[in-house]
C-alpha cells in the first residue's frame, strides 16, 4: 500500500492534547515521521502555556525529542485556537471529561487514550484488529450529541494485548471465562507516577481502578454491535493487577475457558494466524504480525519482547493446558505504544481509512 | 513457655548439610542463638572440604555471619563422621536424593528443604501449622526402610504461604479450586541463581518445574492421613510462576472457590483467627500470628511485609470477591525464612516436641 | 553505662516535627523504645492536622509503625501548644527556617536534620564522634539570639560517613585534599522523592545542591572552635553526586591526600582504632564500632553493610594506594539512620550528657 | 560517502569468534546489514560445536537475533577451517591469548575485544577517533612475529568514552591528571555475569582488574607513536570502579587537571568540536557526533543517552569547575556497542580504509 496516497498527498495537521506528560511524549515521538499525520499543535496545562515544548517538557523517553517539536509553543486545549480535524488526547481523565467534548463539538475527531468516555454507550472503545466495526457508533454519537466531530477511545494499557488474544480465541472457539493477573510496568502510571521507594526491589499488589477496567473493557470490545449500541460479550473475567519494577511492557498471566474443546495446536494456530479484519491490516501502525507466538519456555519478557513489531505486536508465550480452565498463556504488550499512544494513532488511521476523518 | 526447658537444658547439636549455599547460610543465620539447637557440623561439597566456613562461603545475607560459624571447618556430608541426631538439609536436589537416606539410615532425623523426597508416600511434607499429624508417616518410613532416623520435608517456598491460607479456608468452608500466580524473589533461585541481565527491569514468566510443585504439594499437605499414607486433597490448582526483580519475599495472587458460600467477613475471620493445632503454636519458630491480614489496599508488599513475625508469618491482603470463583486475595511469605530454612527448623521443633527426635 | 540512670529515671518527652515524611518516620521508628526519650508530640503540615498518625502517614519503612504512634493526633508545629524541652526536626528546609527558631525561642532544644541553619556561624553542625566540642556554640547562639532553647544541626546524609573517615585521618596524619564521588540511595530524597521512571535501571548524575554541601560541611565539622565561631578546616574537597537504584545506604568513593606520608597499615589502624572523644562513646546511639574496616575486596555494599552497628557505624573498605593522592577507599553509611534521624538523636543524647538539655 | 563502493562491491566475509556470549551476540547484531562485512563463520567452545547458532545461544539482546544467523552452524575457532581475511574476537581472555595468534599467523586480521594482547608493545590498542595512526604497529607486529595477519585490540569498555574525552582535552589544553569513578552496567560482565542477588538494589564497589586497566590503557592510546612502539602518555590516572544495577551504559565521573588554564567555554568547545582524524570520520560505524555535550544538569543518563549516535557517541554532561583540579564532568558511553563489539567493528573499518585488510 502506498501510505502517502491514502490521504491524498499532504499529511493531515493534528494536535496532541496534554503533550508534556509521559503518554503525550510518546504521541510526539511516534508521530515523528508519520506518513499521514503532522503535529501542528501541542497543548498543555496552564502553567506551561507560552513556553516551548523543550522548555516545558521533562522528556522521559530514550528516543530523542524530535527536532521539530523542540521550539513548538504550548497552547491551551482550546479547539477555537486551532483549525484542525484530528486530535490525540493524552489528557488526564478529569480534564479529558471536560475538554474532549469541546473539541468534538468543534468538529474535531478526538482519538483519546483517557478512560473518561470509554464506558459511554455511543463512544467506540476501539482496537482496529479487534472491533473496527464499532466505529459505527460514531454516527449515533454525532446525531445524539449534535457534534460534527467525535470521540473514539482506546482501552486501558493492561487489557490491550489480552483483548487481542481473547478475540483470536473467541473467533476460533468461543470464550467463557478468563483469569488475568498483570505484572505492569511503571511507565503505565505516567510521570512522576510511582515513587521509586515504593517499587525498587518490590511489588505493589494494587493499582487503583485497574482491575475494574480489566474486567469490563474487553467485554465491550468483544461485544456485538447491535444497532446503536454494543451488547457486552458474556465473558466472565477476574483480574489481579500488580506493579513491578519494569520500565516498559505489561505482562499478563492468562487462563481461559474456551467455548468448545480445542487442542493446544489448534489454539496456537488460532493465535498465530489471527489477522483482524482486512481494513485493519495495512495501516501505517498495523502490528506486523498481530500476534507473535513464542515457543521458548522463558518468553515473552518485557526486556526482550516489548518492541516486537515496533511495539505494536501482541507477544504470547507459554501456551499450555490449564488444570482448571482450558488453556494458560502469558501475554505481553508494550504499554505506552500498543497500550496507549500507538493505540490512538492506529485508531486514527482506521478512522481515516473509513472516511470518518474529513480530509 | 520456657523453650530451654523443653529439651531438657542442653541445646541439641545439629548439622547443616550444604551450608555454603544461600539456603545453607539462612540455616546458619537462623540457628544463631536458637534456644534448642546448636550447630555442631557444617558440610559442603568436595572443593570446600577442610576450609573454614568463612573462607569457603560467599555470604549473601544482610545479617552478619555468626562469629561461631566463621572458624568451623567444612566437612563432607557423611553421617559416619559426626555423632548427631538431627540434620538440616540445604542440599541441591540431586545430592539430597543420595545423601539424606544415608543420614536417616544412620539414625539421624533429616529436616530437608530439598524437593527430592517430597513426593514419596512415606515422607511427610510438613508445615507445623497446617498438618502436624502427618509426622506419623515417619513410623511407616522407619519400618519400611529399616531406618532409625527419618526424612521430613518442607514444601516449595512459593507454595508455603498459599498452603497456610488454603488450610485456614479449608477448615472454615472447604476449598474446591484455586488459581495461583506467583511473583517470586530471586533469592528463591539460590546463589548465583538468576543472572542480573535476565531480571533487572524485567519479568521472567517461567521457573522450571515450579508450577508442577505449586499444583501438587498443597494437595499432599492438605490431604487426610489415612493409615500409612496421605490421601491427596481434592482441590484443583492452576499455577503461573514468575520471577520478578525482588530480593526476598514471594507474592502470590490467589483466587479461590470455597466449598460453601461465605461472606468476606467470615473469610477474613477464618484467615485472621487461624491458629493451627495446639502443638504447633508455642515452638521457638512458631509464626506469631500465623496469618496477618492487612486492611490497607496496597499490602502485602515484599519490602514492607516479608519480615512480619520474624519472617515466619503469612501476610494476606486485598481480600475481595472474585467474579468467577468466590474470593481473591494476595498472599506473601518470606521465601528463605518461612519458605525454606525457617520451615525446616520449625519442622524440627515440632518433631522434638512430638518426641520424634531422640534427645 | 546505665542509660536509664543517665537522665534520672523518667524518659524525656520529645516532639518530632514533620513526622509524616520519610525522615520523620525514621525518627518515630528509632525513638520506639529509646531509653531516654519518649515521643509526646508529632507535628505535620496543615492538611494532616487532627488526623491520627496512622491515618495521615503513608508509612514507607520495613520496620512496622510503633503501636503507640498509631493513634497519636497530629499537631501543628507550634511550640506554644506543647510543654517540651526537646524536639527533633524532620521539617523541609523552607519550613525549618521559619519554625525551628520559634521553638528555640520558646526554650526548646531543636535537633534538626534540615539544612536551613547549618551554615550559620553560631549553630553547631554536629557529629558527636567528630566534633562534640562544637556544642559550645550553643551558648553564643542563646546570648546572641536571646533564646533559652537552641538549634543544633546534623550534616547532609552523604557527607556523614565521609566526615567520620576524614576526622580519623585528620587526627592521624592531617588531610589536605579529598575527592568524593557518591552513589546515593533514593530514600535520601524523601517520599515520594525520585520518580521510579527516572531511576529504574538508571543513574542520575546530579542531585540539586548536594555537591555544594559535600564540599563545605566537612570543613565546618572538622574546623577548630575559635572563641565564638568555627574556623573552617583548610581541606580542599571536590564532589560528584549520583543517585543510583538503591533503597538505603549511601556509598562514597574517596581519594585523600594526607598531611604526611603514612603506610596503608597505619591508615588502616587509624581508621579502625578511631573512637571519638570519650563523651561521645557510651550514649544509647553511639556507633559500635565507630568505623568498621572491611578487608574483603567487594565490601562495603549497601545491601550487606548498611545496618552494621544498627545503621550507625561508618563502614569502610577497599583501602589502597591512590596513584595521584595518597589513599583511596570506599565509605558507606546508612543515610536515613546515621545520615539523618539517627544523627539528630545521637546529637540530642550528647546534649543531654553535656547538660545542655534542661531535664 | 558510498560505503558499498569503499570495498569494491562485495561485502567481505568475516568470522565472529566466541559468538554465543554477550559480546559475541552484540557482534552478530551490529553486523546485521553491515555495508562492508558479511558474517560467514561463527565459532564457539567445544560443547556447542555442530549446533546451530539459534540452538546453542541464549540470546540476551532486546534486538532480535538476525534471521541469517539462526541456522548457521557453530564451528571451532580454527583458522584452517575457514577462508577469511577478517575476524572479530569476543573470546574470553584466556582463550584469546591462545587462539588469536593462530588466526593472525594464518593471515587473518583479528579485531579483538579481549584484554589478552592489549599491553603488548606491537599490538595497537585502538580507537579510530583517538589514535588511528597507531595501526602502524601492525607492520612491526607482522615482521617481528612472522605473521601475515595481525591482532588489533580495542580498549576496556569503561575507559572508551573517557579516552575520547581525554583526547579532546589533550589536543586542546594538555592533560596532567584525572580522577575516574565508574558506575558500570551489568552487561559489561557478560552473561551470566553478575548474580542478581548481588546487584538488585545494591552497588558492588569492586570489579576485578578493572581499575588497573582504567589507569593504564588511556596512557597507551594517548601516547605518541615513536618508531616501533608507543611512548605512554604522561598522565596520572586514579580510578574507582563500581557496578550498579543498570543493564547497558557505563557512566564515569571525571575530574581533570589540564596542561594549561582554560575557561569552561573553551573546554566545552574543545569537547563538542572534537572530530578525530579525517580518516576516522566517514566510516560506517563512525560516531556522529564523536562527542555530544549535554547542557541539561541531569544528563547524561544511561537510560536516556546510551543510544545517542547508535550507541557510538560519547555523551558528556555536567561540565563545571573542579575545586581541586580544573574541570569536572560526567562521561557516558554504551559499553557493549562503543565499548565492545562496535569498537572492534569500527577498528576493522579503519583497517580496511587504511588498506590493512587484504580484500
């Protein structure tokens, strides 16, 4: 595919809302050199307004801050001040709840990483390789709210890879129940996030509100679009969330009860062969492959596997029978790429491809 | 209780087999000042024979090497060379399989931390606060094997705290099924053990043979002694084992299906109030309390809770309903104290109290 | 010595100012069971007033919060509200600058861990085993400021062990110059302190204002009391300060040019044999020994050596010739015990012994 | 420059000796897609012979094992079995001492990361941006030893960046003395290398033989080629070596006495502007830039700066006056790229450019 062609030649100018935080930085880094999008505005909270991005931002990524971003002035998150059709939101949830609707009302498609609107019935909770059809909710959203823009969300970072795995299993065999125990990286808590004294040589067996998201969000994404809303998938999920001293990469131990008996070989095939709908496959951020299945007993590991497929691939290993349910496995995905900024960008690419972003 | 009185005045001379490794060091440290036992012999593998303990041992504990141990000469693991009634074994499994029976045949009670003999029908797999009656197997063991001594084992470090928790639940409500996902400290792998390059900022989602032990050992300990053997408890267990960058303290996420409905309050009461049999309570190493139930949402943590009760208490937190099974919780225990050397010593104390060690 | 006798029977009631922070917690923990002092008041900032200590304090120490502290109400740092002769200050520097003089004016001896007053000419910067005579400054301080109480400070955590080492060398041979490169634990930055994303698997080669303190404070403590002030010692110091992923224990690489030639054996003897003035030796918190010299090439290490002497001893190792200056060594001390709360308590004990605290 | 053209079209077949270790893996990874070199042979110790690289190698790098390497058979380190002109040696020192001369005698140019031959008078200790002219020693080496090949070494990983910095200062102002205190990553110790129990949350203040190398090797590289040997530079160096819990990237705190007074601005200019000899600049592995000078007070950091210039750039920060010597700074370089495999490859490129590798 010719990515340049897809949107007619000129990269689309976009905004990054909440650009100075950890996820905001990841947006800026991933959009550097993006074939379809060009960052035209960076927003921040009041005390950073007017400063340049380089001055206001305590950059925490190993990849260097892009040159073009350094001198960009930080603006308020005010849609009236910018003439754009697309915005990426790395806003904290409180602020997202206020600000994102203003942008949507102003005609902007907001691809949001915030949890604020994920549970609303007319807001897609979207992973392109899982439920690209859920973007139809946008039409109801626009009608119902009188917006010319819209809000589209991506799920919690921890559940992203798990949902991809569950989708592959659901398509193949059905899924009844699943246990999920996460070992999550500190970057998932943003910056400054987790105090070092709490996590050096330690485990925190609790992350506020995380388990609730892990137990609910997959059911919306794996649910069936039924007219103007999504019927939640009937899958019972039980989650334990833990923080571990890892910088990037969320690991989830997953035990699944399938809808019908399947051999390990069939399960492996269903995972490895999973591709997602045609429309999700050949976008700039599409994971290649969607799922990588590792055979070595000691994989996936965050240090070694988080960057597979540019950080967009879901890496699975240790597939084996489960003595209680059917199969056990370990699922890894990169929490600030596949699980956050990369997810929103991939969503935006799908929306462009579906013609939902005015170009 | 007057501990000194319990064994009639003079501390019993004991051997530590495999004294230079990480668990061997923990035996030496915990036996420093023990009211009933006095270390009279330290054994090591061939290349250390004749050296002093201080010279041969790369000490890895924060607690200092006891003064009396420094100049002790390292001996071969040969029961003929020492006149002792009690030995603690920190031998690696291969070597334990050969050596421990020689000691038992020679009249020595061997309290072993090795996995070599745990699955044998006439060998107790023992936690005093869980199954003190299983020491009756010793009589069958002696008759069957023609030994005047015996071998008594303690379980795998990861499953120790979990088994205490399951026992409290079993007594209260019955237990049908449990999911166990461990986040294990590196000291569990001994020394040198896990290479730092593998675990710094990383998770290893695999520990060889660990899950098999986690799924089987509790069933023996929670089983019913039936004449000359233990009938395994009918509990389905499913385990995921992970290594995390923590020095000491194994954390386990536990989801349990009880035998009958119980409120969270009842479950909390059953855990907190659990005491074990009378005979296990007032020994020098008895955990005080057996179980500590933490109410704070972010406990237990290895850094903050591993040393509760001198490292012998099982610390439980995050008790809450489980959407699939009945209850979820997090269980922590100190892996080289409650889960290894401290376990063997506590076992030996029980055997002394039961009159199974000749004094 | 009979510690109880020393102050006439009843423990002295004391306040801990700024009790909820990391150093404040260490004061509370170290004062638990102290033979001379009993905590009678805990103070905190406005938003914690009226709460109990257990409710307001996010406890970060592995040692449990003392039972007696749990239900104590938090008070404002107002000397009028408490009838006490002695206060320990864990206040942040800004607040210490305002509050500590109010206490001193009100007749309270303030033993402060804050840096606010360390550079003032009439305020002792005190380590009992180094410069106990500097407490004479208190008389000038009281006359000059019209206070019935006083302020006595302890030095920066990083420089504490180094100053003890330099004092032993100074007494033995004179000291001309020293290079100091620190590898500092995160607990030195308080709580929440260093964000985990900044320090996991990383080194921060900069700690604001730290090198200035490292280069100046030893010169005051090693200086000669000359009438009403201290003449700074003429020692050139050059410091590099680094933060490393360690929880407790500051390591300093030290190269020293002595005033006169000395063999390594003589230097070792001077370090190991160093005792400090008679008056500093037999106090409840006196380090025993003052300096521990380790012979093993790979010591001192924070994990293994920070708690020597209950965390009050300065541990030195790797003594060897320096190709440029005279000798090189590595110095370790526990940063929140010897380097912070323990230092203030030890100072207070000296003041009691010197009759400077009204009893 | 057209790299392909430089060696006439076809990539030169090369061997990697000791390919399964941590540095061997880095060679394989860095040579993947190299414009001049193509890996034609991988060697390993006896127990791996005949296995494929994928089977014998426990891959520890985050970058994936190149596809072409997976099925390559492991061979003995025997020059008679391969027809090659160039070999990269990641052999351990003992084995390098035996094996490398066999290759050199057989006509192979050996670019070695081992320390075995670094101190020999006729063996270049080489950093292309520092002392490219030292390759003239090769002629003496060949004459003296009767070899048609040769051995060329790169320095110890810790001293690499420091030597680049010292060279820039030497050219600008002269250098008299320098203090070097390292904070080294665990990957510098190979695999399995440092046990995790030794380094998690800890500092090891000792690395065997490291300080001796740090104090000697720069003097050879900064020395003047005088006929058939190098006259060591007259610079006094004093080193402290520490291991810290970092995966990749060695940090060195450096204090330098210059040959003549210079302002900080002049020093900054000398560092930033340093380029090395013309011949070292435009090679495939040339660092771009040679030195990056960071202005932010909290840089360089291993996590954020080790990969600057593809891991070949020396990153310097915290330039400031030194109270004893002239200037202080912090120097970072990537220990397995610039400090090991990348160094040998860069050396080989220089040798090709100089016509010392027969093509």
